C-alpha cells in the first residue's frame, strides 16, 4: 500500500487475505478509498471501482455492523443473567478478607515490613497493597 498511487486498484485473491475480520476489512477498504485506491477481490467478484461493487461492499458492511450489535446485545444479556444468579466475572482475589485484615494488623502493630507480610502470604507486595487499599476504600 505504501507504493500505491491514486487511481491504482489493490487486487486480492480472496477477501480473507486482506482482513482478519469483516470489520477490519471494511476499515482497510475505507483507508484505500481515502487514498484514492480501488479494491478488487477475484474470488468474490467484488470491485469497489464500480457502483455495483460499492453497493455489495456496503451491504456486507451493514450486515457486519448488525452482527456486531447482536453479539454485543447477547453478551450483555448473558452477563446480566449471570449476575442475577450471583456470579461475578473476573479472577478470584488472591487474599481472603481475613488475610487482608491480619496483614493490616501486622503492619500496624509490629515492625514487620510489607515485603515480609507479602512473602508470608505468598503474594507480591503490590498485591498486598492493592488488597489493603481495597479494604480501606470499602470501609
């Protein structure tokens, strides 16, 4: 594409050779159009240099956008259903609430360092600090 000049046509054997997904393909073809380049796929008989080819390509784009919206809608419905059943996404906390409270007490009352407490709990110092901050913000 770096060597292409306005008026050139990029020819590919098949659509999947140009883009990873239909959304990516649409983005690439829009970039080509902005540079004044045409696009032609030999296998699918799509040629954006003709009005009919542009129409077919825009129909593909509209269908892809519709499909993305349906997927987003289904995903959100699935997440809401899981939340209503009490399921929460994400990784489980490395430290339990009791462990965090114990670590907080150790750091307040003794001369134990955060690194020593983290090592005893088998977590990193950053994980310990995040857990302590989460405890402080929840209180």
